[in-house]
C-alpha cells in the first residue's frame, strides 16, 4: 500500500519536474515491482489450486447403494438423508452415522476416527456405525440417522473452522522489520525535506524575498519533495515480499522431489521455526502393518524379519516343527490368501490374522496346497470370552487333528506337551512351563501382542457335534506380533533432538505399547512423562501448565486431547508446533497447529484437507527433510535481508547526507531504481535459492520469539555499510582530484564512478552474504547455477547501463582505469566482510 502511494506521488512529481516519459521512470518502476510480486504469488497459489482441483473432482464422485421409497438405487453420498437404508459391503466407507439393521459378521475399522487399529464388531447388540469408518469384513444394511455436520465426522470438521489463520512466525517478524525500515526512511525523508526547505527559506530571507514566491521556487520545492520521496522509496524494502515468495516457491518445488507436497506456501518457513512436533504413532512412527517379529519355537527364541530368508529360519528349526507350524497358521485362521485381479498375492483378514498368514508365506508355506491337503470339519471362531479359536481338520488317510490358538496364558494352561529342540513331542514339565511364561512376559514388556499356537491329534474317534477339547494340547510355539517402527524413524528423532525440536507421541493405543515404542525410537526419556488421555483430561489449567513441558507420550488420547495439547503448547508456551496425523481424528489438531503434516498414503481426505504439508511417503524421516528446508528458507531470507539492509542503509545515508550538505543527491532516481529494484529482485533470486545443508539441523530452532535480524546480521550490515559509505564519501569529496577530472562533464563522470563503485560493492557483498558466519563464502558457489547466472546478468546489465544508456540513467562511459578502480573498491568489501566475521557477537 505504501509502495502504491509512493508510486502515485513519484509519477506526479516526476512528470511535473522532468516531463513525460523521463519523469515517469521511477513511479512506473515501483508499479512494475508491485505487479511482479503479485504475479509470482498469484501464479504459485494458482498452481497449487490446480493440483487439488482434480482431487476434489474425484472425491465428489463417490456413490452408495441405498433403499429409498422401497426402491434400491445408486445415489451420491452428498444426497443421503436420514431414513435412507444404505447397503454396505467389505471395503466400503460408511457415508453417514447410522444404526445396524441386519448383516453378517460385520467388522468396522474405526482407526481413521479413533486411531485404534483393531476392528470393531458391529451387530444388533452394538449397532452404532460412524461416518468416515470402513467396513473391513462382512456386509450389512444401515439405517441413516444423521448426515452432514451433525455426524461424528461433521463435528470434527466443525472444529476446523475455529481459528487457524494466524500469520506465520516469519511473516510477523518480517512485518516488524519492514515497519521499522519504513519508519526510519520516513523520518529521514521528512528531515531531508525540512532541511532543504529551510535552506531555501534562509536563502530567500537573506535576499529579502521571503514574501515573494515564483514558479521556479515552487518547482524547486517539488524537486526537494522528489528527493524526499526517493529516500522513502530506497528505504521501503520492496524486494522483501518477492524474496520470501521466491524462496518459498523454490523450496516448495524442491520439497516435492523429497516426497513432501506443500499446500500453503508459508508452511515451508513455519516448519523451519518449529520447536515441537506432536506425532501420531500408528502409520507415522510405525508402519501400520502388524508383523510377526519374534517366535519361541522348539524352546528357542527366533527373531523374524522379512529380510531373513525362510531357508535360514527353517535350517535352524526342526523340519517337523516347521511343518506343524505352517499347518496351524494356514488352517486355523479367519483370514485368507488370494490372488487379486493383477495376479498378485493378497492377504485378507484382521491385522493379527494378516501378520500370521504373512509369516506362514515367509516360511515358504503354500496356503492353497495346505488347505487342500486336509479337510476342515469344524470351526470354533474366536470368542472374546474364551480368548481362543480352533479348527478340526480331517486327513485323507483318516484321523482328526485339532489346531488351537489364542491368548498365550490360556492356551499354555491347556497344554501338557511341547515340541523340543529336536522336533520331538515331550511332556511339558514345570521348569519348561515357567520358561515359556517368562517368554510371554518378556514379549509383552517389548510391546508385542503374544499368541500361543497348539495342536492335538484325536485319532478317529472324534464327533463333529461335540465341543473341542479344553486340555491335552501340544504347544507348537509362542509368536510375538507388533506394528514395527518405520525404518529411519529412530535416526530422524535423534536429528530432531540435536536440532532442538521436541518430539511427542500422541496415540490412541494403550500406554504400554506406546511407551515401549517411544523408548525404542528415543522419544521417551528418563525425565519424560507418559500419560493417558482420560487422566490428562481431568487436570486443571494450573496442573497442565506444570505437566505439559514434561509430557513425551500421550496414550489412549481422544482427538480433543491432542487438540488441547497443541493449543496449550502454542498459546501458553509460545511454541511453534507441527502436528502429524493420518486419520480423520487428527484433523482438529492438524488445523490448530502452526503446521499440519498429513500422511499421503494412509491419510484420510479430511486430514489432507486440514494439513499444510502432505507427506507423500508417510515417513517421519521426510518430516525432518521438511524442517531442514524450512530452516533453509528462514536462513536464505535472513541472508537476503542482510544484503538488502546494507544497500538500503548506504543509499539512505549517502542521499540524506548529500542532500543536506549540497542540496542534491548523487544517486539519481533511475540509478537508485536499478540498485534498489533490479538488484533487490536479482538478489532475492540469488540468495533465496540456496539449497539446505546438514549443518542447519545442528542449530537451535528460532521459535516464535527469536529476533529475525540477529546480532550477527547487525554486525555484518553495519560493518559493510561503514566501509561502503567511506568509499562513496571519499569519491564524492576527493574523487575529482584523485581522478584529475575537470571540464564540463567532470560532475557526470564522478557521479557515474560513484554509481558504478556502489553497484560493484553490492555485487561482492552479495557473494559475502552467502554465509553469515563462515568465512569461506565460495564453497559450492558453482553448483548454484541461479546465483552464478544472477551475478553474471548484474555485471552485464551494469556495463550496458553505464556504457550505452547514458541519457536514460544519467551516466557516461568510463575509462578502463575507472572501471578497474570501481571493481577494486567492490572486491575490497570481501576481505572486510571476512574480517567482520571474526568479531564475536551474542547469539540473539
């Protein structure tokens, strides 16, 4: 806005004083810069909206089968009404809240809403179906009771409209910097105008013509005003919004290659200031894929991993034991191994069943062959009261065998025999029983879900109508199942800690599992607290203030617990909070946070819509990359601000002091425009596109309260400004004598020399600004093609302006010696910048 007003005044004054078109250059240049900033921002936002428009189109195509007015029909999920009867089958998403009417073995996966990975049984006794959840097994009819914003999903969405549009930490700081610079410029402009007018008035007073004012006097006053406006134009940092936009757009493009899709430009830099990350467990820190990781078989514990070849495992275990284990896994299961339409093996079933079947395939078992080798004659499905399931198989040659699996303590208590090291069946004595009980406890302490597998040969006298036996089984083994930690997560958490970022785990899982995984990846330390959601909810405001800084794990948490935690961290503790999540239940917290990170693969659409950044590979390690890019953006903008402030300070002081002492400015409006506009734009392009390095993650985060213009920057700005001012002041006062300039063009040649030296000071200062604290500023410079191109263009344009555009820029061609001196003055700024970096300053 200030720029637009300046442009209008500049156009009016310029055309009045210098006529058209010469007088319009300054004002039109400012208008051009405003248009450039608006164009870059608008283009970037438009590209983002295009990426998400296709997503929205696809999302609205969802149709469901309903019975309405006695007719079965297909309608859009947006046309559902209470009273409709929806037909749901396996794989469908529940489109509204409703009640179960009728159906078979319906299992609902509520993880997107509650964070729980275990599916929920829905039947006449427990009839509630919630929108946003998925049908994992079975089929049913549902009576729609609530739709839209009144559903559980809708209530979550409602919290997303509360707040969340605050300015980013960097925007707040840059607004502060721009305001201060603008005020300083305005002060200098007013003082300059006052000094010049006072000089004119004093002159007229001495002549005794202070009551007689002519048109020439009015024109002189307008010229003074033009000088004052030029000083304001120099002071206002027009390049700042452009630098920010360019840096963010560059980072956004590069982050896409690093598997992070940035939805909001400002999110790039916000992540760089983050001091706290609240992460979901399932699917973010862990892989959301239950896997058998340990097994105790033949009285020995074996580690299981997908990289282990099955023959390694089989060679270490008696063949008879492996055979009976594979038979048990493939026959005694509620899941299935099928070939899908792409002829790839697909495992269907609950997470636990899937883990066991996957383990069976890893051992080299063949599901179909195993099923065909015997006939299943009786199935006793899993029962939460008995905590076991069993099947009876009949062999072709005759004879029955019972396979049983379930809660380890219950199945072990039903066993009186065990398979030993040699694969032989031996009686289960007390020491072996105690040993197996200890293994169950050991597995549980490692957050493993344990299952015991057992079998019993029945001979030929089994009646299908009779119940399965409760005692007399032979223990095959105990398996430990867990949702394993994603590769690279432990290292990423360690990098976050070294970077001063606190990582907290917020999960719906039970506290023992959460604590075990948090310890494994380094989130939970000896000083930290693990708390459950219900306990957290009961705390008073005073207790929360004391408790929250120590919380490292929150288990059994509801969506609103996560929301409360994030809100307190942001408001009470002033932290910059990043939140990761994949479920609909994470949406309120994603929205409340300074930066929301949604998972691209496992993430629900609601989570993605609420997030600022979408992690395309669902990996916590990518979040560290996002933080690194964020810090790079912040540092790059600091480098640019340091470079720009030096240009502004020198131009301001030179024009102010010269105006006060001589009554005119050595740098004309057009020259200042070249220095101020094009150098700013090109400087932004050069410094804002520096790629990140690993050192960025070894420094503390800036946070919300850190000073944007640091002491290091002030040292570099003031030192460089003093040097440049001394050079220009020397040329202004001693230049004519030093270069033996006389004749009618001496003033023009001197002003051209001052302008040329000033520009080359900025060219070399731009190189020095690549590093704010390190002396070696040339490292990797040739790899940054944008930087090299910008410097080359600046020098080429400067030669063209000085040698060929004299009438336009008020310059004249220089001799080779004068060019060399200009270059030398500029180059001398580099060793001075290096010497300045040796002066120690405080960190703030």
